C-alpha cells in the first residue's frame, strides 16, 4: 500500500505510475487522495444469464443488466462459465467489445459440455425421446473434440465441462449417509484429455466443474486450466495441482447457506461448506493458485465482494483474500490477460476502483466500492465530481 501516488492515463491505458509522475498541463485530474485506490476486480466464475421461461431476447437483456451490475460493483473483468443453455453471453461480450453496450470485460464459455443435473431428469415421454439435457452432450473422445470445435466456431473463450453429477438415482443428493460426497463421474479421462488437447490447440482454456471423486482426479490428470469447487480435495490432488499450476475457484455463493440442509444427508458429519473450508486451507498449504470465483447468479451480481471476508474467516490473510480477485484471477484468464488487468502498472488497462477506507484494516470495505473506471472511462463516482459516462460507447 503506497501513499501519494499518481496514475497517468492516456486513452484506455496506464502510461505511468508513481509518486514523482508529472501531471501534464492539459490533464483531467481525478483526486482520490481521500480513498484507497485498487485495480478493477476480476471474478473468474459467474453466470449472468437468468434461468426461467422468459424469451431469449428478454433473458439476454437481463443478462446484460447483470453483467453491468458486476462492473458497477467493482468487478471490471468477469468470466461467464455457462450460458445456461444459450450462446447469449458471447453476444453480450461482443456487444460490449464493439461499443454497442457498456459493461465489464468478458470472457465467455457459451453452453457447457455435458451439463450436470442437480437431480434425476424426468423420464422422456416416448421411448425415443430426448434422454440427455443440453446442446453439447458428448459420447467419446472424437465427439468431444467436435463439441470443442463447435464452441470455437462461435467464439467461446473457455470450454466448461462438468466432470461429475451430484446424485444417484432418486435416493442420494450431494452426500451419502456416511459423509462422503456423491460424485458420479460424467466424462471419461479419455474424453477429458481430448477436450483439453483440442481446446489448447485452438487457443481456448478449460474449466472443470468437480466437487471431488474420480471427476476431480481425472480433470487434474487431464491438465485442465482451472477447477471449480473442488470441495473434496485430497493432499495428493492439491500437490499435483500446485505442480501443474492448475488454479482453483472456491465458490461460496451457493454453499454458504446449505449446511443445515446437507448435514442430515451426510449423517451430520459434513457439508459442502465445511469441505470447502478444508480445501481452502489445503490449497494455501500446498501453494495451489486461487482465483476469485463467486459462482454468482442473477440477481446477485455486483454484490459478491462479501466473499473476501469469508476467505479471511476461513484462513487467508486480507492480502491473500484480495489477491484472489487481482493477479490470482488475472493469471487464469485466457489470452495472457495477466499483462492487461489485475494490477495498476504501466501498459495495463486503466481499470481502477476505489473504496473509502483501507481494506487491509477492514476487508468488508470491498463491499462498498465508491469509484469505478474501466479503460479510462468513469462508470461510477461517489467520491468526486467527475462526470460519469455509462453509455453505449463506454467500454
């Protein structure tokens, strides 16, 4: 944390940072000396498309609204890891990139490969009815490669795979009575290896949903770029993830209020939250890269910074907690975006936020972002009299 710093911006980039930077005579000055200035935050796992039976145009408009809420909450870069059976996040990303709409920087996965159901699907109406959900169901390595090629064709930045299901029959959900998780594998190792190889050769990254079990082990073995959840992490898996530099995203959004429902299923032993706390501590001990990954869904976008305080409660220092959303998340982004976002350095995008107090003294300050700039354009300002430009051209 440094005092009396000047950040000089030209266009959408930072050109100089430091205490001795000369301010040009014609520069517009925004004085945030009363605040703490930070890089724009990064959320590497969320879903801004709403569920429900509304029309796709309506859902797309709501999805854009939720993406914009992230930016106003200080998350100037986000990764949408499943379009909820639509391709709309890619179009929303394109609209922002092309100046049709304003919003955060977006990397998008499009539809997921082999979507996980939370419970058994209804049986089909006819003997030859559709038995599998989702557009990108795969059966075999070559079909898996074909689905990656389809995602690439429509411009996806990431491939999202679901490596496990959370149920067995109509009997068990998330947990067996002995306290172990239900982690029925959904893809074979050969299919995962084909997906990873095809994605990497085509310039895409692979995110793997896996709570634990064989699905988590196979994802790590196949060399995915990022694990989502990873609740039932073992020492061996943590060690290999650290060696391979495979990042993990701990998603608290859908787990923080679930223990009372899950404890009875697990024989009163564990919940996904208690396992996540243990996995966080293992990751810190073994040096597994951790990227802020909220798993936020509508209508909660822009409010996910409450998770920093939970990270601290579960064993991180305030600095470690914050860095998950700065360089921790920047380092997992596709296209080498760690050289563009995640810190306030020369040559990086002028993505800047500010809070009133020092978040190292009170981490909950991150829940009250007062100033947001993306690419040199002010999107929110509750600290100075700077004009705010949230228009179609603010990108």
